[in-house]
C-alpha cells in the first residue's frame, strides 16, 4: 500500500480494515459505469449541488473518464490535509468514524453492478470517491467531518448495534452481487428488519449515526424551499439526486431532532434535512456532544460504559484515565462512589499508559472510589505533600481515608503517581477497602492502587491508549463477494474495452457495426454499451440511426430503463 504522512499516523488497530484497491479487477464495463455516472453528475449536479462540488472534483484529482486509483488521489488529497484508504464494503461505525477523525477518507473498493447504476445500498467507489471526496475540499465541512469522527469514535454502542451493522453489511453484500438469488435477498431484508424491530433505546452511536446519515450522506444545504445537495449518498446516486429535490420528498430544517429519525438503506428517503450552512452542522454537532457521556461523565457516563459491554474509558477529575470493561458501579446519592472493571485494565494520563499500570499490572480488573474525603472540601488530587501530611497521609505510614460516600480505605501508603501538580494514583500495601459491611479489597489480594479524583468528568467508548491496551478490530468475517463472471459476461466486457479504445482512434464504421451485430445477437438488454457506441458516431451515420431506433424499442419494452437511456442520450446532446 502506497502511504503518505497522514496514513502513517493511523493507529495499528485500524489497519485490519485496509485492503489493496483491486484496480486490475475493474472491467471495461465498470469503467463505463463510472464514466456514465460521473458525466451525469457533472452535468446535473453542477446546477444543483453545493458550490464546492465541481471545484472539489478538481482539487481531489477525481477523473471523470475512468475509476480513479485512490493512492494516486492521495498525492492530491494530501494538499488539503486528507488521505484515502480502500476497505471492503461497510466497516463498523466506530472504526469508520475514527478513520474520519484522522482525516482519512474510507473508500469501498468495489463498484456498483450494472443493474444498480442509479442507486446501490452498498458503499462503492462512486459513493465514496465521487460523493465524499469533493466536498471535503471545503474547509468548514472538512472541520465538521474531523470533529464528527472524534465524537463518533467515542460514542457508546449497544450490544444490538453490532448485530445491526452485521445485518446491514450482509444485505449490502448480497444486493451488490448481481448473481444473488431473490430468496437470499429477501432473507437478508427480513433478518435486518427483525433486528431493527428489537433495538431497544437508541444508543449514542445509533443517534450520532442518524446525524451522520442526514448530513454527510443525505444532507441538503441552503434554503428549505430551494436547497442544494452536499450529502455523498445523493451526490453519488443519479436517481436519488433527481428525486431528492422534488416536492415529493419532505424538506425539514436541520436541528438536533434529526438524531431521533432513523433511516432505511434499502430505499429512497421520504424526508431530508436542510442546513442553512456548514457552520450550523458544527453547532448542532456540539449540541449533541453536550448530551454524550463524553461530556456528562458521572453516574450517567459509567452506566453507559457498563451497558456497552466493550472497552471504555472513565476520566477522573485529576486527569487519570481508567480503561477497561466496566462491569459495576456503587452509587451513593446519585453519584458514583466506587467503580470496577473486569479483566485487563490500563491506567493512563493524556492518552498514554502510565508506567507500571498497563494490562499486565491490572490483569484481573480494577476498582477504586470516586469522590471527596469526608469533612474535607478540597479534592484529594490537588493536595500537596504538605497538605497530605496535615491529614495524616504520609508515605510509609498507615493511613485511613474515609470518603463522603462511606467508602473506607485503610493501608500503608506506598507511593503516589503525580503529573502536572495533580495526584493521580495512590498505592497502598496491607490495604483493606470497604463500604459498610461490604469488603471491596482485602490485604491478601496484593497491593492496592487507588485512582484519585473527586468526580468522573467523562466516559467514552474505547481505551485511552489503544496501542497499550491492545485494541484490535477483527476484520469482518463476511467478505464482499468476489464476482466470477461468466464467459458471456467476459466477452461483453471485452466489447466495452474495444469501444472505449475508439475514443482515441479514427472511427472504423465496419468494426463498430460488427460489434453492434454481436450485441444484437447476444446482448439485447445492454443499453450502456449502445450509448457508448452512439457517442462515437456522427448523427448522419446509418449505424447511428439503427442504434437510435434500438434504444427507443428498449425503452418501450423496459420502462425502468427510460430515465437511464434518456439521460445518456442527453449527454451526447441528442433527444
């Protein structure tokens, strides 16, 4: 994989998702699909998309004629502070968001099949490269994407969220395979619907995913009565980009309420949200941030960490970050009095694991009080050595700490970890920790490390130091289907290649007529290659007239092709 300095900054746990772009596997028909969609986009979206769209195409180095090689794009993307990597279809939302936080555009390597030219439920290179990339050239929008990634990667998911992701990924894979049976597609749709019906209360990830859908994917901008398009799902769907601006689609002002509006990836959206400008996107996003455990902390944050069932981080007011799987909290008067993790845990500061406080040091879990000492209004984390000595907390001496919650610690102070004038950890030997009759720690369990902090100021998904924690995302078990084309399809693709080569050659009417006869005999339903040939011919040519009539008959016999063919004809200024 060709890299640049932006990609080099990616954490190791994201690299499992990165694949090589299978550029040599793209067929001549694939390139024709790209060319058709992109030419439609430039013609139509140049009129209805946000002003930065066309300029963004130039800035990001996206070709209209052929599928871009994304690592060639990287050289240009780096000039605006971004990079691109190829992935295999949908990846977990938290990982997708984290890539975004690192200014890396995730691009699904495959391209939509021939029967889904107008719209595909699966992410593909048209959606990612031609939809997402052009708009990131706008500085305000780019800032929004990065901030969105930062918050999204820290949003808590529920246990059902991952099941939903897997079901969506499976459906997108099945629907993108032109050889999937109707039975397989129906079964995948039913499985997704069953999961969606039993999601329970929406998680932070579910709500921020809704915001992502209604802005980054399907956003409109400007006046509600006459908006422009900026969402990648619309910019990459020539079918939905037309219908989105019709009166049949409800247009709503974009507010935080969009977090509560779900979506269906299998169909066109019945309503869309309109932001007046990109600055509003950022202000709404910060409103959402204020609702997250990341900002709220406290008992709310710890409970969200426990509910997630995944590695999470709780941040004490001292700055200490405890990362692990949170399993229990003792609550007193609406506040966390004692928190516990199960399994390997790390203690961190400023997103780096502290010496002697990695997973091996806390392999069985971690437990610690939260709060102020009883009868003492100053937080323990801010006390100097002299202050500590004044309340009989002295290194090498037995100390008794009684917290307002009632948690009591009795042990010999072994040492204190202090950073930037704040006490982070107090370690004790021969230590007992109890709350009333409940024993929380006993001397025979070893030394006791106590986190210092008057309150939990933040809680978020994932470990503070992913590398030290050993965070890894397993690559999705189900891979996007590698299409094995029939011999007939391969011959058709070769015909596409031959036609494409004639764009740079002198027209050989006899040669093109021979191709037409093959199409007439073996490929009666392929409308796109007919348009490709028609584009090469002068209007007075006999073959031009033959193809014109053939396409007219195709529209008569296949009404679903009317718009596709008419749009293609308009590209060659023919009605």
